[in-house]
């Protein structure tokens, strides 16, 4: 369980998903719609960022037999229409949640 949580929260957008799920659970427990919208916005933004930052492994050193000896790996940004849609929808839900949570 610890390894799974570490993998999920390795990047900030993974932590946003975990925090969003916790906020949704808390909002559902007290039946507070603004908290649920806020948490759902965090989850959607995190999912959109995961879509836009796929894991990539690029061979950097290849030996004489064509085998990869060393590879660079990371999460470069590669925009995807679906990822952008998730981020925009999440931003709207997050803003709705913030406005409804703010005292007037």
C-alpha cells in the first residue's frame, strides 16, 4: 500500500487526485455540495495532468548490438485534447466549489 501511495503522489497532480478523493469523501459524509464540487475539480485536474504528462522512456545510449544500455525517463508535457478537457472541466468545478464555499 505504501508503494502504491508513493507512486500516486510522486507528482503534484497525483497528490491532487488523492486529496480530491478525500475531500469528496468528507463532503459526502456531511452532505456538502460545495466540498464535493471542490474535490471533484481537484480529481479532474489531476486526471487531466496525468493524461497530458505520460511516462516516457527515451533510449540515450545504445550498444553495438542495438540494445538500450541507458535510457532517460520522465513525464514531459504532451498536450492531448482529452487531457485539456479534463483540466478545463476541473477548473470550472473547482471555481464553483470555491465560490460556494466563500462566505458572502
